[in-house]
C-alpha cells in the first residue's frame, strides 16, 4: 500500500487561537515552512492542518517510493471511492478530491 495519513484538516474560526490550543494540547510546533501546519517534535508523522475555509477531511499522501498518485486513485476507486468531478481546483493542484462510498470527501496528494 502506498498511502499514509498525511494530515487532518480542521476547519477553525480563527487559526491563531486554534493553533495555540492544539500546539499546547498535543505538544506540536509550527512547521517551519507553513505555520498553519502543526507538527510533532522530532519527526514528520501526521500533521494537523488548521484552515478557516475548508471542511474537515483527510489528506492521504502518496509515498512515491512505493506507488504513484494514479495507482492509488485507481486502487481507492476499486474499493468504492469516486472522483468528485465538480470540485474547483487551484492552478497546478497537487491533489485529487475523492469521495468514499459514504460520500466523505478526502484528498489524495502527490
């Protein structure tokens, strides 16, 4: 399997206070390249991404040393997921939005 849980995205009203709470609650720090991502000390396992506009969803990151984005999307579709066709993507998006069989939306990131 070539996917790992890369980030949990939480919709928050205000990133500043939310980030402070979660940093203290989890012992996480701000990612050096993006303070909206909170990371645990000493490594890069699952991050907690705080966002004021997006809905709560899972980001599944493809391990490119063992798989490809296309292969993982195909595998997930075979398991019952579907592409969300009407999603508006930013230019040069590095992700694809899928929906699980129960319509839970998530992203596969390359």
